[in-house]
C-alpha cells in the first residue's frame, strides 16, 4: 500500500520508505524538484514558491528555489545520498498570471525554472526529466520505490515524466 506524504508550499520531505509517495498538490508557478539516489533508494521532494530570497537577504528557506535545492541536497547527503548518483526531476513553473500589461517581474514560474536550472548546474546535479512552463497547474507524485515522477493536470490522465 502506498502512503502519500504531502509536501506543502515552501516545504520539502525526504523518505526511504519504499511505500511512500511524496506529493506536491496544485503546483502553479511553484516548482516541484525531486531528487533520487537509486543506489540507496532515497527520495526527496521540494515545493519551492519563489526563485530566491528578496533583495539578496540571507534567508535560507525551502520556500526559495535556490536555497531550497541546497537544503534538500544537504538533507539527502546527511541521509546517505551521494551527489554524483542523484538524479533530479522537475515540474511546475507555470505562468499563472497572463494578461496584457503584466511584465516579466510577474512571470514567477519562468523565473523559478531559470533559478532551478542555474542552481542544479552550479551544484552539478543531473536533471533527467522536466515538465515546466505553460499556464496550467500540476499535481506531482514522486515515488520512493523507483524515483518515478508523475504529473496530473486538470482534466488529464496522470503521466510519467
């Protein structure tokens, strides 16, 4: 039996219980970043809200993509993961505010995705799949058993990325 563990806004969770499924519900502009070490079957999921802390403050929080990735990676390593083995999957980053007159500053989804790509590259983490952008929210499930990530959007079937 699979146990769903909800990962709320600005949170992360890690698990090595093979029956666990980490779930981020209704990702709009937020990004869900799943990390998985296949050798020890350790999974972690981050539900980040904003690209980085405002005005360069040192607020290290999981609600920010940049510090959230660092925090999640640190917790994975503490639990025995080896960074060189970790694979990453990412979803979300939709642009939910689309209207005439909105400028790039409101394009939080795109900025979240860009921040994630930059941080993953800086940390030399391997992004193996992603479904980002668009204008519709997604619910993400990340399976501890095998590191699969599935996505469901309103009115569509769940699919693997």
